[in-house]
């Protein structure tokens, strides 16, 4: 009996394995998937439905709508089907593939379509890219999709960002020459234990440590300068979320600037990431020098300013002027950081020559994930060596030649 059950289970496992291969390869004549007795694999009803939606997507010509046709209702049903047949991670991959293979970039402009899509950062990037051409009757639906994703990102990142930035500001605000009432005696004693005098049974406080002054005054100025070329879409989404979080801190003055060949200051919209994202125009050329020039004009306290340039560094303007401008900003005492990407998605494509040239004049250049960005800002606020911080987190940085 045991052997019979084992044989039955083995045959079942074998059929499941063949079914999975059948779904992967598509069931055409060349897939070569047959059972031990030479028969074609027969899919279960559920697998047959999965096979149908896969065939609609990957069996269709990449240049046209293929099996789905150009019908919004059919695509809406297809999007609903894949959410029922596949896990969330697979759905997101198929949605991304469908954008290009089936012409969904245009079909997504219809409200009934947007309501069926599983929102994620990739979809938001697509909608932001389509922002200027979305018909008026679809804009509210598109904004609702974008708001759902940005709200989820803000919930995930807000507490960590506020904690990291506020903690760094408090540490940076501690003074070594405090008035008597401002002395933090516990920290002062700990800092001077090496000066303990056994004969007098006391510690000589060679260095006084004061409490961090809790002030409502602005202690740092942060400028997020964001390249809105098409390749930076995900970075633009995350930057808008961090801009909204940072703008809520009274001790930090935050400015948000986006650029291509033109420069647009979106600081007034910064408290709402959705307004920011529908204020950008992904694509077009890039003039980093022009953007840096605008930001430099806004720097009033260089020693207290952190300018984060978020760009792949493919300069469409005059590169030599861009580098001279960056050197001038660093020379003024401001902190300038070049983030090649602010995203979760792998290693970015960027201009390595410009990255190395910036590193050579004291501008660290590297990619950063959203989860590490709060710690990066804390390091910059405390005036720590940002390149050393990156190395401590195994982040590869560009090196000057």
C-alpha cells in the first residue's frame, strides 16, 4: 500500500512539473513537453486559464496588441485575470511587460482600465510619464492610483526618516561650550572618565558636553535637485515622497527642484507628492549645469546646506561648466552629493566619466536605496565623510582619477 501511494505521489509530482514547464514554454509544437507515454500534457482547468492569459501577453507580436486587441474592456478583464491567477510579484512583472508588448501605455489612459491595475511604483512611473497626455476624464483616476502608491511609500519611510534626521540634528546641535544650566552631566562624565583623579575621587571635566538645543529655528537647508529624464522615473517618485517628509520638519528647510533642459521649482507643492509627480515631465534633454546654477542661487548658508543632485549625470549641456559649478558649490562650504539613482531597482546606468570627475572634486557619486536614504541624510547633517558612510554600507562609489 505504501509503495502504491508513493508511486501515485511521484506520478502527480511529475505531472505538476511537466505542467509548469508546459506553461513556461507555451505549448507549441517545439516545446517538446510530453508525458512518459508520449502524450501531450493536459492542463487542469485552472492552469488552462493561466495559459490563456500568458498566451495573450507573450504569444502576441511585440509590436501590436495581439491576442488582447485594442479593446479596453478586454484588457481590463485580462488585468483582472492575472491578479487572480498569479502572486503579486508576478503580476507586477506581467504588467510591466504588457506596457511595451501590448500597447498598454495608451490603453491605461482610460479610467476603467486604471481601476483594474494593481498599483506599484512601476505603474506610477508610467503614469507620471504619461501625465501631460492623460485625458481630463482620466486624470482623477490616475491621481488616485498615484496617491495610493505614494501614501504607502510615505507610511513605510516617514518614521525612519524623521527619526534619522531629527537624531542627527540633535547630535549636531550639541555644544562643547555650554552654559552651566545647559551641561549634560551624564555625557560630560562619560566623555571625561580618562581624567578621573583617584586622590580626589573626582573627574576633571576637561570637555563639557551640552544638551542639544531644541530649537524651532532652521538648522539645515536641504535641496533635492532631481533629473526628470525618462531613465530617472523611479528616483523621481521616491524623491517626491522624501521631499514631503522632510518638508514636515520645522528644523529643516527643504527645496525640491526638477530639471531637464529647463528648471522647475516645485517647493510650493512639496507637501503633496501627487502634485509634485504631476508637475514633472519625464523625458527630454538634460542640463545639469543650469540646474546647479539655479540651486546655487538659492544657497544662503553654505555651511548649513546639503544639495543632493539625483541624476544619471548624462549632461546635455557643457560638461566642463557643470564640473566648475559643482566645484564652486563645494568650495563655498556646502555639501554636494550626487545620487546616481534613488531606487530599489538594481545598478543604474550612468555617465562614469562625469561621476569620477565629480568624485575628484569632492562630490561623492553613488546609487542609494530608499531604505538607506534617511541614514545618508543623517551622515550629511552631522558632517561625516559621506564616502566613508557609503563604504560602510558596501555601496560602490565612483573615484576621481
